[in-house]
C-alpha cells in the first residue's frame, strides 16, 4: 500500500548537506511529513551518510514514502531546497558565536560546491552561528533576495511558545509568540506580540486575573535563551526541535503552504539597523523568505534588537 500523500509532492527534491544529528533528523522529519519525493544527504563522512540514509529509508512506507539516499554535491542540481547543516556542534559552555571561526570555513567550502551545481531552489542555512553563516552565504551565493535564508529564531519562537504554554497551562497551539534578532544570547522575546486564544497576552491575563510579573517574564526569557545549552549539557547536541522547525519551513517551500516565521534574512532599515542578517518575521513560500513589516515594536524591543544586531556584527568584522 502506498503512503497517503497529504501535500503536493510533484517531484520535490531536497538536498541536505551534513548527515550529523541535525541533518539526519531533518531528513527523518521530512520523510515522516511526506512533503518531498527525494531527499539526498551529503557529507564528507560517506560511511555515516550511507548508513543514515539506509536507516531512514527502511522505515514502513505508509509512514512516509520519500526516497532518502546518500549522494554527493552533484546532487544539488535540480534541488528545490538545499539545507546546510554541516559543521561542528557547540561544546558545553561554548556560545554559538564561539563556533563561528570553524564553521565559516566549512560553510565557505560548501558555498563553492553549491555554486558549481546549483540550478534552482531555496537555500536554507541551519549550521551555527546561523545568523553569521547566513550573512556570508547570502553574499557568497549571490542569489535573488529571499532565496537564501537561515532558520534563525524559528526554534526559539517554538521554545518560547512551549514555555508560555507550561506557565499558562494551556496548549501551545493556542499561543502565538515570536523571538527575533540573534539565534543566540542576545535574542529578543516579543512580549508585545504574544497572543493567547487570539487575544493579546495582556488582555488574556487581565480577563483571567493572571498576574505576569516582570521577574516571571525575565525568568521565562532566560529559560528560552538557555534551552539550547541546557539540552546540550544533557545529551551533547540538539536535534529533534530544530528538525521539526526545519521541516515546517520545508513544507512551506516545497508545497507553497505559506507560513509566517522568524527566520534570518538581510535587514535594511528595520529599527534603524542596516547591513546585517538576523531573524525577523518573514512570509515563507516556494519563493523563499519575504520580510514582513516589523510594526509597533516597543522602544525596549527596538533597542534590544539594535543590541542584537551589534552582537552579530561584531562577529562579521
Ligand atoms: P554533527 O557533528 O553531528 O554533524 C555535523 C556533520 O557535518 C558531520 O557529519 C560532518 O562530517 C559534516 N561535515 C563537516 N564538514 C563538512 C563538509 N565540508 N561537507 C559536508 N559535511 C560536512 O553536528 P550536528 O549536531 O548535526 O549540528 C550541525 C550544525 O547544526 C551545528 O553547527 C549546530 O550548532 C547546528 N545547529 C543549529 C540549530 C539551529 O537552530 N540553527 C540547532 C541545532 C544545531
């Protein structure tokens, strides 16, 4: 029996560069969502790559019929989506920006390979520090605006929603929240834009007589920002959360199922910030990422976003 096909999967090809914990979890997640016809995994560690592809491919086909194979850079040709996850991971107590030096070198060699075989498609950067690598990748690949973007704070936004869900004791599906700026220590939690059951958070809390103190907000922000490090301390990596976030983006790109998410794109004049790539709300579709106007941020959110831009810029010079 063939797997039920929930989306328009007419010959959709995805290339994933990096078969580590993140790359292979993304391949697995895309396969389970049944949103691509073929996923090719590429890694300098060919044995690992072959083994991951075989392992993912040999699941029950009713659960997902995507053909997952191991390949090489020539497979980038004709890909609708190219996902970059190669690079080393953070060690405990290391920030994402500490990774910059090693992973920029790896990313540059990958950009050269992509340029050699690129014919079409969207390029999504996941390797950390994702904002810094995306800054460079946009310049190196020189594709039309929005075709190269980074997963940015989509994961942090999902973490923010989940922590708020625990705090308010209501399902995360009823909460809309967003984190912008750096996918890292200086990220900005947009409290002014949080909605619960489609009501502004402030209104929801007032209706139910919930008191949200500044101290509680600070604790929540700290927890959200520190979750990556907390998970790495326990298991040495993070992979499942990012994999679902990336397959959410992949579905929007491959099936033209538009979503709005906080992802890394080049900023021009938002909040008087220019020439840096960082995470802001964007519409994502088969065309790539298109910026959504950042309206009505509070002065505090704006100044935090400027500080976040500066934190990223410091790693670009
Ligand atoms: P990992 O060490 O398990 O895997 C990295 C893989 O990259 C390895 O298999 C390695 O062989 C491969 N690689 C290295 N150089 C390569 C090259 N030139 N070409 C092809 N493959 C190459 O690491 P991981 O846990 O999978 O993490 C991968 C990256 O994703 C890290 O930079 C990590 O920080 C990042 N990450 C990002 C997010 C996010 O939200 N953006 C979340 C989690 C992890």
